[in-house]
C-alpha cells in the first residue's frame, strides 16, 4: 500500500508541474525548457530554510514562491525579446545557470552532497508523519493548482494568452502589452512549480542538484505534450501516465 501511496504523491507533484507549465507552453505558446529550475528553487528554499534556519514548511514555501517569481520576472525580461526557437534556447540556458548554482555554491546548497534531513510539514503544530497524510496534502495543493489554472485560462487574461499564441502582432495592434502578459504568466507558472518543489523536498527529505537538471525540464515538457497542449486535465493525465509507466514496465521482464 505504501508503494501505491508513493506513486500517488509523485503523480500529484508532477501534475502541479504539468499544469503550471501548460499555462506557458500550451496557452501562451511559449516553448519553455526551464521548469525544473523553478522546481529546484522551491525545493532548495524549503531545504535550506527548514534545515538551517528553522522555518516552517509553509513559510519556506512562500519564500520559495517569491524567489521563483523574481527569477521568472528577470528571465521573462530577457526572453521576451525572443520568439520561437530562440525563446527556447534562452530558457534552456537559464536552466543550466540555475543547475550550476545548485551544484557549485556549496556554502549554501552543499553542492553535489545535497541537503539531507528535510523535515515534514506541520499543520497547527501537528507533524505530518505518514505518507498517507502527505498524500492528502499533495492532493490539496494539486487541487488548488488546478483551480488557479482554470481561473487563469477562463479569464480575460487567459483569452489574451491565447491571442498571443495565435497572433501576437495582431494583439499588439489592439494595444495589448504582450510582453507584460508573458512575464506574468511565466511568474505564475514559476510560483506553482516552486510549490511542487517544496512538496518534493519535504516528502523525499533529501535533495541534490541532479533532480533539477535540464533532463527534468524535458521530462516535464514531455508530459505536458503527451497530455495535450492547452488542456489542464491533460496535464494531470500526462503526469499520472509518465509516473506509472516506468513502474508498469518493471513487471514486463
């Protein structure tokens, strides 16, 4: 049963990553290959603040979201000058930079040794001790992410994102500041990815740079594409499929 719960927790975490990335790739039409960087920022914020500074899980998560938002704002300013393949290359480079920081700034991140002993969350003073309890917390965050994603895509902001995807120049003619829209959706996606990183760090209790490499960004992008671009529900199914597939193949022989 613990095995099934573990797969469910990981599916919930990757569903958050998939839904958040779909806002950028599927709805805004921006090919981003840097989601693992924001995922890692959230994880390292929780790891560093909870282990070294005594923060609680939720406080550390908020700090991680803020750090991811600031990083997304700056990378959005740079990448906003590019389109298509060039945008993807800029995001590619940002993931490499963040990975290098995790790996080399050993005084803060402990480099390749990683950060062990990350505590479990506490809610009103009661620690989450079992994987079943953590699953409920993960599902709650996934449902909140789903609600935020649906609100974004069904709002006037979401309609503007779809307009950017279809014809950005035409939208500019009507007076829309498309660069600002792209930065905002990039920040929203980054903050949601940081939440997933916070959950991952606290659940596994250990993080190291290898988890947040470029390959991880490609993996997250793959589950979004499999589930369907501009499809929030598809991101959830894509995450479940990619988490379960390797486990199913274990029994193929």
